[in-house]
């Protein structure tokens, strides 16, 4: 395989001063997720032998400054010809469908942020804290789950292990950053009094849109159905009942989710708090006496998922309510993708 045997450094995002010595391409480097990937790499001091910043033909030749170095944006053909060891894609589903197989053919491990490969049974859908163990040396296109799904399953996995999951009723409150930089522009334009043609069908500032991604034949949106199907695939349990309402709100720092969880077994609320406090990647913020609960304002720029407002559903036994917040550009996209890259590096690109 490309790059096999060249690398010696073990990687975990929790370890400071990590050296990731690989040829890394970021496809969609000019976009919101691409830029966030650069910030994650920078903050965790991940080092690469070579870094290639890739975007559409519109951006080829543009200069991006990163860690005191100027990188010229490359096009897709040139990026394939470089045969990167790992390419993290955040350039939309069509780009992934067309180009991920081309990179895979030359031996690149593609970690894809779009929905193009997530439900394809040949490709793995990974949240490293939960299921990185299923990755193998010959995985060439690895799917990063939907942002709303990642933060939710991270909080659900410990509950699934200890009590079993029966049914989830979810409402999301999602940041405009999930739509991309044009959506942030729309919000800012509206906020400064200029209403024009935006990416959403209605204004988003001072509004709430119960509509994320396209509507499907069953009346749900694709975003809502992603949460249903992706959750079952990651948690490897097809029988979990799941129903979701996905809502866009005029917020930037992250996605919030109200999740009603019916468990298979009776639980103790303090045990659930302990479980969350000790789960990898989760920070428990559940102290209502001191007004401590998760908010996008505080989650912004953080890699962790924040869980709070834990309380019993008094209308039904074995049922819990929780509030889960994360920066969708971080754990919902960039952080998760970089963690997958780090995992593959550690396990399969090491001597
Ligand atoms: P570009 O800036 O050249 O359009 P966002 O989701 O924030 O809007 O970002 C989308 C990212 O995907 C951008 O980096 C964008 O590059 C990139 N992109 C869009 N279409 C393509 C394409 N056909 N090939 C490669 N990159 C693309």
C-alpha cells in the first residue's frame, strides 16, 4: 500500500506534540470544514511530511497561509497525481462520488465528510471512540458521519453499553455553519440589514427553519433520516426506534440536540452522570443550581461533546432526557476526520 512501512510515530489527539509524518491532502481546504481541519491540526501540533490544500478549479493558485508557510491551492487532478497517503474530503457529495474512488485507486486513504458513502455497506462509518476497531488496513474510503449523528451517538454509546437502547425521540437546533460559508454569509448579511438571495429558502436571522437538507417521500428531511440510519449503522443495532425533527437556527457555534432516550433497563440518574463524566470525548455540564448546561457559545472551537440537563422523563419508565451540544465543524466534522486519520496512521502507516 502507499506509504506502508514509512512511519513510526504513534498518534492520538489526546497526546500533545504528536508527529504525523504522512502526505496529507485536504480536499475542500477553502471551505468551513477544511479551514477547521487546519485549526485542529495546528492546535494539536500534528505534523505532516507534506500538506496539500485542494479545492475547486475556482480556487487553484490561491494562497493559504498555515503555520508560517504559504500553500498554493491545488486542483483535483494534480492532487491525485501526488498520491497522498490520506485525503480528508469536505467538498460535497458530488465531488466525493467522482473523486474519492480516483484517490483510492492510487492507494490514498480517503476520509469523507459528505453523505456519499455513509450508508454504502462496503464502507465503514466511523466515530473513533465507538468503532475505530472495525477499521482495517485495506479500508480506502472511510465515511465520517453526519455532524448531528456524531455528537448524539457519542453520548448514546455508553448508555447503549450499560442499559441498552430502545427508542430515541430527537429535536435538533443546528448551526448555520453546517450548511457552509454561504450560509454564514447569509446570516451576517441579514443581521446587518441586507436581505438578498441566500442559501436558505427563507431568511434565517430572527427565524427558525424546520427544514435541513431535502424533503423525502415520507415527509421527513434527509437530515432527519440520516440520523435514523447512521445511528443504527454506527451502534450496530437495527432495532433501535428513532424519530427526529431537524431544525436550523441562527446560531454559529455548534449544534444542540434535545434527546429523549428510552432504555431497555432501569437506570439511576447519578450512575448516568458518572457514565457521561467518564466517557471519552464527553464533558458533563450538568449543574442547574449554578446554571451550568451546554451551549453552542461555549462549545464553539472545542473538540468535545457537552452533555447536560440530564433528567428522568416522568411520563414514562426507563426514559431519560438529555441536552447534547457540540461544535459541528469540530467533533461533527474536522476533529472526527482527523482522529480517523490519526487512527489509520497509528495502526496501518507505522513500521
Ligand atoms: P471552492 O472554495 O474552490 O469553491 P463550504 O461547504 O464551506 O461552502 O466549502 C466547500 C468546499 O468544497 C470549498 O473548499 C470548495 O472549494 C470545495 N469544492 C466545491 N466544489 C468542488 C469541486 N468540484 N472540486 C473540488 N472542491 C470543491
